[in-house]
C-alpha cells in the first residue's frame, strides 16, 4: 500500500466509486456472480442501508477511492451471529500494490468491534489473486460449493475460506 493511502469508513459520497470498482470486478467474470453494470443509485441505496454490523471501508489515495471492503452477517440465523462474510475489491490500476492485503488486514482487525469472531469468504476458484489474498491473511480453504451459481449461463463453483479473528465466545 502506498504511504499516502488510508483506509477509512465509507461515506455516501463514495457510493459511485464503489460501484465503478465493483463493476470492474463484474466485467472480469471471476469475482462475483453479480451481473452489471449497476446504476449509481443501487450502490447508494446499498451503502445507506448497511448498518453497524455490515460496515464498508474505502482505501483512499489522494482524492480517489482505490478500493473498498465490507463485512456482512453470514446468515440471519442467530446461531451464526458471530460469523461475517468479507468482501474486498481493488480498482484495476491499484492492484499489485499491497492494498488488498492492507484492506483485508483492516477487516480482520475491525471484525471483533462489530461482533464477529470469524470471517468467511466465498471465492470463485478462477480468482487466483483472491485465493492468494485469503491464504496470505491466514484463511484456510474449508471446502467447495459445486455448481453454486451461474455466470453468463455457466455453472460455477465457489471455494469457501475461513479464519477465526478471535476465540469464539464460550
């Protein structure tokens, strides 16, 4: 991560740029099952309705958002209350700078403050950078969901990773 880059909570004014970065990932075909592009108002609504248990963070370099990350409850079921799914997206021209590592480390550090003791990720197996990012941050592969969703009419698998960020409550 470049020295002038900082990670901060996302604000409403970031929604458009978050959407642009997300749409880059959609266009590459190996980051998400979502299709796009998405109109800006969708990201504005998404960001405005997140709540404290689903924080979004932005990496800002100068006056530009270079990436974003988020936590979201893994499930609405109460027995999974301490488990969050994480998301990290980095702008194409900011990749390879260590920004993804910094953003995932930030999520790991922030998770307990939002009531989470474990993080999980759902990564398409073709997303080698996403799998490497998770492994480098101490996540372990726990399985594969086969034929889990479609992208462009083709069934795709999902690799599931997890990491405890603190001990589960006893």
